[in-house]
């Protein structure tokens, strides 16, 4: 149950990450294109800084929430329980893995051949799952079996050490932005945080395989589509509103033949077109 809760908390936390990355990329694209097209009388600026602040707040909370998951795993959480009950961290034997009948096609001969092939396929599956589980255990606590409380303590210390950048970012930047001990050198960019996410996913994946023993593939299920959302938010920040963005991208006005302006179509055409000389001269 605690493992499921930790994985669910991680999924809920991480699903904003692809959107934050997409927003940052779109914002760079919009600002860069406008900088190339701007007139000498205008400078590129953010017109809706409240929405920009919302994105920054989401970025801050992403780091804070990720740190909370770290603490939940360690401070009297799942890893603390495993230290008290290290027998749960045990190696696997192929005989422990249950299988379902495999689908076998082609010319396989008679019933005896079919039974033999079926047994071979199932045994191969058991061995693959066993290999994954034991490999995960070796990744968690290398070079020690049976697992002891000291082995789990070593795992915790390694995890805490690897995620120190997250702790510094949370405690010296995100959670205390306007306090005296704010230290910008500990700020992590979205790219920097990818390595921290990899550490969490490796730990949760290995724990999942060892504790559940029901799969040799660990996947995190995300439902966070960024299609359109990042573009809309970037346009709202830079242009102030979608309506202003529609005007900036010169979307065709509503007519009988075109009852719905082609916002996304014209938006992409805008980025594909070279700078307009008239814009550079302040005309148009």
C-alpha cells in the first residue's frame, strides 16, 4: 500500500513536468521570433505576468512536492518499514512466478510438441521476470544477501546523497524565496531536474519489481497532454490574451466561408515566415 501511494504521488507530481518544459520551449520560441520581427520603436515584453507567475509557482511546487515524496519514502515511510522488515527484500526463484498459457502459432506438430513448447515459453518468461527482480534487488542493495537493516540504511544514505541537489533547491530557493537564506546558486533548471527524476524512477521501479514480483517491466502511467496548452499559455503571457495573439498572428477575420479563424494554422505560418522588412522599418 505504501509503495502504491508513493508511486501515485510521484505520478501526480511529475505529470506537470512535460507541460512546464513545453511552456518554457514555447515561451523561448515566441519571444525569440518577436525579437526578430520587432520594430525599432517596440521592445518584446511580457504582457500577462500573472500567468507567467502561475507557471513559475507550478515549477516551484513541482520541486517542493518532489522533495516531499523523498521525505515520505525515508522519514518513517516505506524505506523505514523495509529496514524493520528486510525479509521483504528477497531474491526470486523462477518457481515463484506464475504464468498464463502462451499463444503459439504455426506448425508445431502434435499435442506433445505443443505441450513441450508451451512449457519452454512459460519457463523462459519465469526466468526473464526472475532476472529482472534479482537485478532490481542488486541495484537497491548491491553485494549483500540476505539483506540486513544496515543494507537498507546504506540504500537510504545513498538515495539521500543523490538527491541532495533537490533538498538544497527546495530549502534554499523554492520554499524560502523571500527569506535571508535564499541562495540562487542552488536553483535547478528543468533540464537539471531530469537527473533527479531518473533517481526517483530507478528507486521506485526497483522497489516495485522486488516487492510485487508480478512483472519485469515498470512503467509510469501519465495522462498529461501538452498539445495546444503550452502554446496557449505562452501566447497569453506574451500577448496578454488569445484575442491579442490572434491579431498578432494576423488570423483571417470571420466570414461565411471561414466561420472559425484558423488560429493554429496561421500561428505556425507566422513562425515559418521570414522577418517582414516593413516590420523592421516600423511599417505595416
